[in-house]
């Protein structure tokens, strides 16, 4: 008998992509998908234990006060549930082989928590941040991504390219120092890069790189490949009709972004 896959999608306090994320997980084959509000976790009414995949979806948690996802990171790190911090549940989930994905605001949260890229293997210090787009404005457009096939990232296995939308004002990845960037590149902890539609290498050209992100990096993973964060929204392309050109190209069937979630569910079913 195959293992059941259970997914928790975190919601509340300004998150606004939880429904799309939960729907993508169901379409990808997850058996149980629960949308859980942050205050239910903080109060102890819900717990992360027992779930295989933890999703931090996009949105604007806490209105991005103090900077994108900063207030949410402080809440996870310092909210006490019983005798331990809420963040301890996240840590146990990861230590026990669980998967984590953070999309847009969720990616900002994982970086602020020090969970990405963990190039030093510690996860206690913030090695990077996401700051304001070079354009100085909110970017809402579709982008092309190329995938590093040598990355350990579970979520991007077997994927070579993705076309998905971005919608953010603070998506430019910058690193604490050159050493951190070199560690990320040498260890293939940047699974996805912004690219031109007709090229295979990362691009720094606007609007193909919509925010000026260092090295054209669109997302990061940890050394295990089980924690993945990215600014673009794969959950927003689960069906071909989600694409603005679907009628012109007469596209039908599954959207390219769904492959990210299928990889996660498949891994959880067979490995965790």
C-alpha cells in the first residue's frame, strides 16, 4: 500500500495564495491538504507533526511591515507553544525528512528564518535577503526560468524550463557576501534562474529578470534539496488556461507549474 501524503498550507495575516497552493497540491496527487491559519498553530490547536509537505504560500503577511515577511519570521521564532517555540515544530519537520516550499512571500519568510540557502549547513544565520526590485515598482508579469539540472532540489527534478508569473515588489536576491554567493553557486543551491525565452543561461536583462536578482537567481534550495523557495508562482500555472496566451496558442491540459508539486508529492510518497 502506498503511503498517504499529507500537506499543510499555512494561511492568515495577509497570505492570499493559499487556495491556489492547496488546489495545486490536490491536483498533484496529495491525499490530504489542510489549510491551517497561523494563529491555530500559535495557539497549539494545530501542529505541523504528521504532515509531509509544509507550504508557505504567497501574499503579504502582516502587510510587509518591517520588510517582507520579517514580522512573520519573528512570530515563528519567538511564539511559545507549550514549552517550545513555534519554530521548533518547523525544525523537527525538516529533521524528520519533511519537505518545505515557500513561494514569493513564503520564500521571503524562509530566507528571513535562515532556512535558505543554509549553504554553511547551519540554518541559524541569515545568509541572504530579498529587497526592492531594481525597477522601483511592483512587477506583475510572466517570466521564463531555466533549471539547474545538477541541483539537489527535489521540487525541480526532471524539469528543464518553466514559464510562470511573478508578482512582487521585493524580489531581488542579494547575499551577505561573496563567499555566500559562491557557496550557493558551487553547491547548486540555486535551482532556478530567470532567462530569456530563447536562451539557456541566466539573464540580468530587464524584464526577463524582473527584479535585478543577483546572478539572475529566482529561487534557492538547501543542501538536502527538501527546502525550496522561489519568487515566481508555480501554483498560478496548474492548467494551460491560466496562461494569458492560451487561446492564441490553443494550449490545453496541465500547466507547467504543476510539475513542481507533483515532484514533491512523489518524493513524499516514496521517500519520507
